[in-house]
């Protein structure tokens, strides 16, 4: 049996956190929340998360999971697609370039 040359898992030093999309998502959430006049604490309660975690999401310090994005969208009474669209609009043009095909 041959020995594995590639180890499982992430390469050393790799991270799944990317600051720009996290910040863009946080800005989108904050904009939707303030447009509706909802307090951060109220939004956190409706989404079922701690207020401090919601603050970190809005500041771009945490990248929420898909399930949390869906909960936040439901708490804001909007679609997750609307939040993602606002997030994409907040990203720089150089952050992601789709492949040409």
C-alpha cells in the first residue's frame, strides 16, 4: 500500500475567513436593519443569536453560516437573496472574477 503524500484537511495557515465578504455582508445586514428601524438586540433575538454575535457579524468580524444567514433574513423579513445581492454590491470589482466560458 502506498503512503499518502497529501494530508487531509486544510493546508497549514489556510483560513476560511475572508474579511471583505464578511464586512460587505455586515454592512448589508446593518443597512436592512436600520432601514426598518429595528434595534440590533431585537434582530438578534428574532434570529436566535446573542446580541454580541450579531454585532460581530455587522462589523464583519464573523462570517455567518448559511443557516444563520437564512435566520437573519427571516428575522429581517426579507429573502436571503436580497441580503446576498446587497453583499455582492458591496464587494470590490476585483474581489471575485467569474470564469469566462
